[in-house]
């Protein structure tokens, strides 16, 4: 019996991605991860510092997190990464 590494439910049908020594993932968790990956790649994120937007165009989540960290490293503590819908 194979158990999903994320939710603990039984995985009845093992997909091809589990043949390379990966732990099983159920269809529900696999779908959730796919949606999250797509969401992170979409250019719909912005960064606010002290109430002002610091980027002039929308970013993907990774870029926004990097810019936010740069501002935090400069000593700003009012830094917010926001998803714009």
C-alpha cells in the first residue's frame, strides 16, 4: 500500500513520476501543487514598502520575494508582498 507523502491518504494508482524513487503523491495533492506552481509563475505580484509601491510593473512571486528581501536588508520593516488579482 502506498501512502501520499503530503496528506496521508492511500494512493491507488501510481503515476509515472513516482518511478524515480519519489514518494507517492495522490491526485488531489498533485493538482494542488500544480495550481500553486502556476500561481507563482504568473506576473501578478507587487511589493509595497512604507505604503508605496516600489516596482513599476507586476512581478512573479519569486521576483517579488527577492525585491522585498532587498528592502528588508536595507532596514525597512514595513515591507509587504501582495498578489494583485
